[in-house]
C-alpha cells in the first residue's frame, strides 16, 4: 500500500491538577503495599507465638505432672497464684517476621498458662527420742558425808519352783558410779530389774550372787556376792519409785558394817593353787575333800547364813564385807570352828590356820584364828 503522509501526534494538554492526583495515587499504592507486608509479618509473629506458648504449656505439663501424690500442705501464696499479667512470648527472628523499622509494632500476645502442679515430697520424719524416766539419788554415810566412787549394779531377784530366791546381778558393767558429791542418775527400775546393789569396790565379772530376803521388821532385801578372794553383803535400793518428773533427789545412807580380812594357810603354807584345784574337783571320799573352808555370820537385815570362803590362790588372802554385829565363825571339815566377835563398823584382821589330821579326806582337821593387831 502507498505510504501516507505522517502527521505529527500532538498530546492533549493535561487537565488541571492531574499530575498531583497521579502522585497521590502512587503514594497510596505504596502505603497499601507496606501495610500488607506488615500485616503479614505480624500474622506470622502471632502464629509463632501461639505455637511456642502451646509447646511450652504442653512441655510444662509433662514436666510437672509426676505419679506422686501432691503435698497437702500449702506453699506460700506467692508460689501458687499464677500471674494474670500478659506474658511476652518471643520467637527467633525470621525473614518473614522482619519489617522496616518505620512499621515495626510492639505486640504482646496474652498466653493462658495453667498453674503448675507443685509436687514435693514431705521431709522424712525424725525418729522420736524417748527419754527414759530417771531416778536421781545421792549416797552418803551415816554422818551425811558424800560417798564418791561407789559402784551401782542392776539386780534382778526372783523365785524358782522350789521357792528359793535366785539372783542375777549385772556385774559386767556398773549401772552408775557416784560423783564427787555422792549423786547418781540412772533409769528407773522395772519389774525385771527393780533394784541396784551398792558396792564400795568394783565387782569382777565372775562373781556369783544370791538374794538375802529380810526377816520381819528388818531392812530391805540384800544380795550376797561371792567371788575369788571375797564375799560381800550389798544393800539394795529400790529404784522403781520416786521417778515422777520433778521428784526430789533420794538420799541413801550406806553403812559399811563390819569387815573381816585376813589370810588362810593349810599346814603352815599359804592357800595354794593346788588347794583350790583340789577343792573344786574333789568328790566325797577323795583326799582333801573335807578341807573346805566356810564361815557363818549375820547379815544386816537379820539373817544368819553360812557361806564358803574362796581365798586368793598363792596368797590365801580373803575379805568379807557388810557383816552385821555378832559372832563371825570360821568352820573347816564341818566339825572344827573358831569365832571372832564383830562390832558395827569394825575392821578385823585375822590369820586363819588349818591343820590336817590323820584322815586322808581331812575330816579330822582343826582350825584356829588369830586376830592381827
């Protein structure tokens, strides 16, 4: 086709104010774009916050719920009342949550969190220590002077089927020892161990004891203790009473009574280990079977008893304590005897001599006693 002549295109003149309207529309579109981006970012932040809060609440519930019984006792109120103030939840920054500084907003999302279950184990109960009732005593002599260093032993008397009074005194360890002022404190007595025996010297573990019951209108029970080298009549104190809280201290007057101490010889020789062995093993009719040494004496509670004497082998030394006034009679072979009068509180030293006769058993032996000044 033939070329037509070109005609210049002349633009129409713009309407008045059209340029300002165009610029305003452009700015409006830009603001809508920014607001959309900010809204998207805020929506992402809210979603992340809700997911994080849900995860934390679930994890907290799993961590706090344990298969134990909650404690009944209430903790301080501040530890049980959940905070009602909004809890800010933060999430790690992501490109989607980043927004221009001019459009960043401070958003706090309230998260409802259940109060945690307080689980705590009660402290183990401490063992209850029961303080036994105590007997408070004091030991003096007749002049009310304090007696220091005296030994007290638990004593358990009883009756056997024959009506005898066997006795079990705990001589392995003293129950107490009196102090400088004569005082002592021990647990109160029981039906099994109602008494304590008082001794001026420590009793060896191999001692044997027997109860001496009092005659009418006499003193309390006593215990006869026998061991190698000695015999003693010990007073007993009933410690089942005066044990109420606040009870006053009980004073016991210890009377030593009379004491006999000395040496024993057979045919001019000190009592030996061979003599002790023969005495322990000889049967009736054996040589020396009648050479047993004994004594008859009075006890403070009114009894008259006979007991064996067991001198120390090698030296022949013996001691008898707690004897009541009266005649103290030495006996050998059941037929020969010698006596020594005793006074209350007296210490008598003697030399006892046994002379054997012609009989192999010693049945015709004689005994003599010499008081040593």
